[in-house]
């Protein structure tokens, strides 16, 4: 499945995908994998994920979530939740309700995550 197919019917999510992909491609090769549940951006390993909370929640508070894997906890109040699945990984969940929320700060987190992933 292609990302456009997975995100069909979610114009904001599709716009977020294109903005993130465009920014990350400037770094060099980025592998994009789409499953039934998410679009994953990868280098040696996954570092960012776009997913649709409406697949799991009856009344989601956002159309799309961008999850970013960092090697540290970032205390920004912008994150809805930060999970700590293993000692060296923190997964930061950012609810997106407007394309302007994918700003320079978010791009900085994405670049940090991409560089860390190899």
C-alpha cells in the first residue's frame, strides 16, 4: 500500500505526509513503509511515524499524529504523550490539527531523529 492510499480521505494527514517527506528527502535517502496502521519513515531503523487516531478511537482529538523517536525525553508541552519503550528510546506523540503546526521546531525534532537512526 502506498502512503497516499493509506491517508486517502484525510487531507490534513496527506499534506503533513508530503511536508515531512519533502523535508526528510533533503537529508538523503529515506525509506517510507506503509502498513495497515501507519506510514513509517526509516533509515537504518524507523524514526518517525504518521498514523490516524480515528482508526483506534471513537472521538479522536486530532486527524493525524506524528510520532518521533528521539534518544532523549523532550519536555515540550506540544507532545500529547511521550512513551519510553526502551532505555535509549523515547517516542514523542504530536497531535496535528493544522499544517502550520509542522513548523521549524517539529522539523528540528525530525532531523534529530533521522540523524540518530543512521
